[in-house]
């Protein structure tokens, strides 16, 4: 017997602009994390905030949740997560190499 499967389509409030807001939020926080030489915690926040913004402007929260889970299940997510982890590992030691000013001389 034919099984009907109805997939929910993810729709955001604002149409094109809703999608653009989520994309710009992601880019802004990724650049912020990169330019501030953030550790892995900064990149986790940079990936989490656009998901929360998308959930807030989503027309159907359940469809948004299903889309997020489907995205996490794709192999490309592992590659992106590994790239973020390696970026954080490379950026963090360079932030430690910044030299502090010379200590005051003792007279």
C-alpha cells in the first residue's frame, strides 16, 4: 500500500529577506569569531545564533527543527564542524603569542 509522506517545507517570515537575515547573521558572527581570534566556544556560538534567529522567524517551528536535524545528519556537517575546529585551533595559539609590554624596571 502506498505510503504518503508529507514533507513540511521550511518557510521563514519575510520570504527572501527572512532568509537573507539568517545568512547575514551567520556571516557576521563567523567573521566576528574569526577576527577576534575566538576559541572553539566562539565558533559554537557563531553557528548557534543563526539557528536561533531562524527558529524565531520561522513560520513553522517543527519544520525548522526537522530541517536543522536533517542538516546535522548530512556528511557535509562533519566537514564544516572539522573546519571550524581546525580554524579555532589555528587561531587560538596565535592569540596567545601576542607579547605583553615589558615589565617595569626596578630601580
